C-alpha cells in the first residue's frame, strides 16, 4: 500500500465510534421494548415466506480471557450447559409457537462464548432441536466459532457431520508474551491441528480471527503471527481492533493498559496486516476482513453484493435474523430485540414462560433510510447519490443533502473522492470508514453525551 497516513491524521480521527453492525446502534435501543413487541414482529414475519437467519449464543468458556469483550460465562460444569440447553429448547418453542415451525433458514451461526465447549451429546442435541424448529436450506451458511485450545480432530469432524460448512478459529496472536498478557495460552500446534482437521473434514470456508492492539504486540512479533497464519492458508482472516473498555468489561482490568499499542502505533500494526496479507493473495474486505481472491466473500465484494449483519460480512442476505440464548439479538420486521445478557435472568424468564427480551427498537422511516445508507457505505465504500432508500424508494441525495455535504468535506484530507454520481472512499479513507458512517448517524449527531464505544483506529 503506497498511501501515506501521518500521525497527525490518526490523532485527528481516532475517536470513539460504533462498528455499525446495526443502525441504530445498541446503546440507543429502548428498555421499554418488550416481549410483546417482539412477538408482534414474529407475527409479521409469520405472514411472509422470507428466509431467515438464526443465531444461537452459547456463552460458556472454561475460563474468561482477559481481553474478551463477548457475553461469556466461565464454568467447568457440564450440567450448567445441559440446563442452558433446556432453556434454549423452551425458547425455540416459544418463538415457533408464533412464527411457525419449518421456516427456511439460509444462515445459521453458533457464537459465544465457546460453542465447542459443548460435548458431543450436547452438540447433537442442539442441532436436533434446531432441525426440529426450522428447515435448514441445503445451501445454507452453517457456521460456528471454535476455540482451538479445547478443540480436537474428532470434534472438528463431528461438527462437519452435524452439517457445519464454515468454521472460525479464534487465534488472536501466537506470541507467547502476548498470550500471557491476555490470559490465553495457545500453542501454534493446537491451531494447526484443528485447521488441518477442518481441511480434511471438508469445510468449505475456514476463518481465523486475529486481534491487533494487544499488550506487548510489536511489528516484529506481529509479523511472525501473520506469517504463521498465512502458512495455514485459511480462506478468510478477520483482523479485529482490540477495544479496551475495562469500565464496561471488568475482565479487561487484568490487561496492563501501559503495554497497549495505541494511536499511530496500533494503526501501524493494522497497516502491516493489510500490506502482508494483500501481498500473498488476500483481498481486503470492508473494514477488517480479508479473503482469498476466489473466496465467495471476495467475489461478492467485487460485485457489490456484500452484506453486513450482527454476524459480520456475508453473501447471503436474509431479511430477518432471529437470536436465541442469553444476550442474543434479533433483527426482524423493522425491529431490533435483545435477550437478557444475564444468565440467571435469562433462564428465569424462560422458566416463567416468557421471552427474555430486555431492550429493542422499532425503526422509524428515518432509521431505515440511514441504516441502508450506512450499511452500503460499510460494505461498498461509497455513497451513491441515487441509492434507493427504504421504505419509500427515495434517492439518498434527496433525503440527506446535508450529510452528503459533511462527508464530501473529508475530501480535504484525501479520505473521499467526489465524483459526479457518488462519494467514493479512497484507499486512505478506508481506515476511517467508521468516521464517515458517523456523519449519517442522527443519534450521534444529536447526542449531548456519547455512549461508550471503542476507538475508530
């Protein structure tokens, strides 16, 4: 990459901001959105034949990593998982009582936590429950996240037998001092074992997650990590920015903030990842994903078919996402809904026979229009003036002229190229696409106090 970005530019734009897996973002959702509101959304979806996406949150881990920002619960007791599956079964029944059984699923994702914390019997039970509730399309994306530290060749083959065709391995970094600092000791040999197993088992897509901005990371150590991952040749690599928010995530208080690369030094690590990965055949996708040029994600990006939802970038758009489990999020019928993020509260709600919704939002017409514009920007790196916005089909430039003017002003710093029919994000601007999207965010523009977000760099 030839573009130069100065320390002053990083300092100017490095400020807290959303990652825009949704719009409006979660902090702006409302606590008075209830289970009845969610049921109303399910009733609307029930009147359609739209395919759906299903997310299942499996929060359990053997231990809590210091860097982790997920909704997770540490336990070593198998029966805790069994009790949780009992509640998932009941939640599935509560949802399908309104939605109906047998709905076509084109995307299924097990996230966590650590989904492979489940033993074989528990994994088989959960997949059977899902097949009872839904019809999983033969061409569906069926994915799960795996912690290589507790994975095995036999377990990987089990997941393939159960119908999973996409798998994501959490690696973060291979340097031992970094692993000690984040409380996640993971020899490279463990990662190699499960990645090779996934290849042998016939998974159609293998992803590896890395994190930059971790304590003790240096350009030299990160180069070693990148090369080790390149040698494994995964189809996709996600390179996430570490978000240090100990005030919201108490486990992160174990991370020595004095050892974190920040600002320009952190940016240089991501720049290093881009240069290294694109030099060996990976395309840079969206903000922080990389895919081999012949991977369907890379093809979709080139053809402007890329989609973005709570599960990340995808090529299979489903108009409705239904979430199951503690803290899971639904996005359906123009509404967002989130389950209780406290395990005990979630389970007590299910035991009482009610859906465990604690917050959500019904999107206004303005929300729907801005969401379309923001997601198009995040996926396609452009603001087309003639983009048709839901629900009325109005042109973007007719609805948001002031926002276009604000984004166009970033041309002064070389982040935007103003073209006759669109604003195009430049190579320099890709690093700051979250900042650009924030100009379309009415809630941030009007806020007197900012919610807690990670830094944009």
